[in-house]
C-alpha cells in the first residue's frame, strides 16, 4: 500500500527579511510625506532618516516594465507614487515631470501617466521621486532635480497609513532583505550587495 503525501499551501506573503530578523532603531519616526487612507507601507521599504527631527522620508521608486510609453510607462505594482509627485528617471540629467494619474486596474502592472514624456525611458529604468525645482527670479533655465530622499534605513514592520492614527514608522538599520520579495531597487543604490549609505542593509537571494 503506497503512502500519498498531500501538499498544503500556506497563505500570506513570503517574508521580506531573511529569517525575519531586523535590528530596529529606538523610537518611531514621523513620516515626511502623506499617503492615502489605508495605503500599506510594507516592511523593507527604503527610508531616509532625519535623526535631528525624528522624521523619515519614504524613498519612492518605480521600476519600468516593457509595453508602456515614455509618457505612460508601465511599472511594477506597489511603488507608492501618487498623483502630484515629481519624478525623474534615475541617472538622467534632465528636468522632471509630475505624476498626473496612476491606473492600478491591471493585476500585472500599474500605468503612470506623466505630465510630460521622459526621453529614453525604457524597460529596466527606474523612476524616483525627486525635488521640484523652482527657478529663481531672473534665471533663464531651470536646474535638473535631484532625488528627494536617499535610502539609509528601511521600514521595519508593515504600516497601514491612517489620518486618525500616528503617521509614524519603525526603522530597521541592520537586515538581510530578500531581493525576490522586496520591491525592486536600483543597482545605483548598492555597493556590491550592500546599501551604499548603510552597509548593514544587504539585498540577497535566498
């Protein structure tokens, strides 16, 4: 008589932190940006910490997929970008458009409509939230924008954003992040497999 082994699926997301381990900075950090009610800020999302004011900026990026255009790129879902955010193509020395709208109706990708096309935007590129440059009086040309925040920490635990609660997150400073689970990050952020601004945060494959 043979023995039959049944495979049972386990619900839930695969852990983004290897073995669930993450060292956490003391205290929580007030978010510098606002989000929509109910938005989920997932663990492993990059942050820039402002220790002086106990605040944190979420580093928003969107990886571009094939099939879109330079004005309406398709991106990996879950970027946290929203209408009104100013974005740049990472590494492109140019002026930057804003996000006009985001279509999330497709289950495989989001479509971001930009206020102006970004020349050369193609599969594999990254859009990153950046500073909105306002030329000073008398200036003839604007200076290219720069990334709004540069990552040196990550969100330590999932946070559902609510205007009725505390708009704070806990921040991890020492962790192994599984690349296949976390939102894709640009290679420009890394030195080897470590985050440039915090070598205790590493992106690995299991």
